C-alpha cells in the first residue's frame, strides 16, 4: 500500500505527480527544483542558493514523512553544467555526514523543468 506525502512547505507539483510516495518503509521523493514554496518563484542566479533551496524542499518533504536526511539511502542530482559540480557538492555536503552519506549519482542533462540548473531527488528508508 502506498501513502501520498505532500506538504505546503515544499513547492506544489507542476505536473501529474506527488511530492513523495511512502511505500512500506521506503519514501520516494520526486525531484525538487529551486522553487521557493512561500512565493512560488524560482530561486535564480546563484547555484549555491539554488542547490540550498532544492535541499530545503527535500528536507520539508522528509519532515512531513517523519524522516530526516539520516534516512536517505539514495540521491540523484541532475545538473545543467558539470562544471558547476563542486559548487553544488559543497552545499549538498552540508546536509550529510560524510561517513553515513547516501549513495548518489550526478548527471549532466541538456534541460531541466523550468530550465533550472539543478534538480535533486531522493529515496529514504524509515
């Protein structure tokens, strides 16, 4: 059985999907882009701020599901320019302990929703 997880503290979906789905003890979080949920506007112009907004959106969804970043077992990062990897990684690393960080891949893509520079999705286990 699956349970839909949605919170007003993260951006509303911009398509036919939910912020996250809890199936058993596994939470599948949809990709988060740098939309400020309070204003509904994109955070733009600074890749560090964009990445931080993605991570804060993910944090809000994890919280709604009763989890934290410690529950995350897998992350996927999609970026528009691999040359920006270190800037994104610096912010991302602030949210995890290096010894217990999740598995992850980072993939450069041609375009992302709303033509943002970064999108991050996660899988967490209770």
